[in-house]
């Protein structure tokens, strides 16, 4: 590992029962760390390992009266994955933004050396970009969050909490923005279009998909808490050589087995959403909201230089493994109404 600090031995992982969280617990244990895995009461723990270096703690971080100081006090680092994937602004405020604020307050007052926030690529202002433009950490954030979904607004609010913290705390924080996280049982991404009535309505063909495998994410998160290179910085988490919509769809189609497939070209979809937005004042269902459509399927390119320089080379997505052995129903990962591709940690704040 690059830039490893021997001070980090004990890490707290929130959202530990979820898709990304459980993979990260496995990766942290393999790296020799002691792990406190924070899960929501009653959550399914079947994906979590067992072992003497793992302590699973039930805690509802969305409870404003809950005191997370006991979880964090003796830890060297916090990996904060827990977040709500769906819902309205009030629900995201309670389950995503509130817990982040309370954890940061505790981290600021204790000896925890670092705090790593798992954010999302959804925070960027996609509609303002030109077709073919490169998305990187320098890309401006969303300037009109009111036209996006509650998930995007919550992720922006989480990052703002770190930006507004004092300098000494910011220096101990890192913000990681994964793209569309895929892996066993979660190969589908809303960036491919919509599954409708047993068929597949594809929107666009040429856009790069900012994918990253769940194991690649887990490895990057462990490197973020054990190394020093990404502290005080932000990094997009994207696999090398992102496949196009067409290439990934071709790899996924055999496992989906759709009854029919229809493709709407990007210019047509953009025009339809523009007309709908003009008529409905920027509101409407799902991808018919222009800002949401641009966030998902606009033909853009994605740069992962910061990730490779600070967290190591993730490698590409193995298209030969996409959808392999997965039943069709398991590949329906993203919600039909979302304009972002939420990062599946626990589904709600843990």
C-alpha cells in the first residue's frame, strides 16, 4: 500500500451491513485492521464476516439523540458510508446529513486521525457541461440542486459540512465520490436507461459509464484510511477505461434476457426532456426532467487520475464477468425515478 501510516489500526465503518459496507469490512480485515462495524438495528448481517478483530454494533445514527462518541472515541479512523438511497429531502436530512454532522462533531473533539466520507459523482453540475467534456474533481458542483433529486442534494450537504469545518478537521478528512457501483447482484445501472414491462428502453449508446466494481471501491476506501495521500482532498472513484453504454449493455444483456430492446438516441432524449421541462417548468417524471437526464446519460468522459495517484490503480471493469450467473431480477439496482445512481451502502442510514 502507498503511504501507509502505522498509526491506523482500528477503523469504524458505518453502513457496514450494506453492499459496499460489507465488502469494505472484508477488505479492512484482510488488511489487518480492527473493525467496528456499525449497522442499523434489525439490519441483515448475513454479508458480514466474523472474527476476533470485528465488533458489530447496532446504532441508529439517524436518531438525533444518539451519541456516537462511544463508537468513535477509541478509533483511529472513520469510514462513513451510511446514507439513505431513496426518499425526500426530510428523510435524507434525517438519515444522511444529520448523522454526518454529528459524527464530524465527535471526530473534531477526539483523537480520531481521519474521517473519510463516501459521497457520489451525482454532486457535479452535468447540465452545464458540453457533450464529450471530461468530468474530474475540477468539474463545478451542481449549481441548481433544486432541479435534481434529494439524493444529490443530500450528498452536496454532506460535503458542505466538511468544507465548512475548521482547517484542522478538513486536513484529516477525505471525500471520495464513487461512480456507479456494480458487482454480484448489482450489475444494473440507471445510466443504461429503464427496464419497462419486461423490456429494456436504452437511452443513448456512446456515453462512457463511470463504473467501479464494489471490490475496487472497498480497496480504495481501506487505502484512504490507512494511507495519507488523499487526506484533505477529494477523489472520484472510477475504474480504468470506462466502457461505453453499448459495450456494457452487450455484456449485461444475456443475464437480463429482455423481451424487447429499444434505443432512444441521446439527441432525441435530450430534445424530449427539454420540451417536457419547458412545459412543466423543470418538473416531471424521472428522466423527463432535463437536469436529471443530463446527470445520467449525457455522453461525457471520466478521469480517475486523482484516484490512481492517491489510492492506487483500480484496474478496469471485467466485462466478461458482468452479470455472470446472476438472475435477471437481481440486476435491477437503481430506482426508476432517481437522477443519480445511488451508492448502495445500507439503503438507509445505519
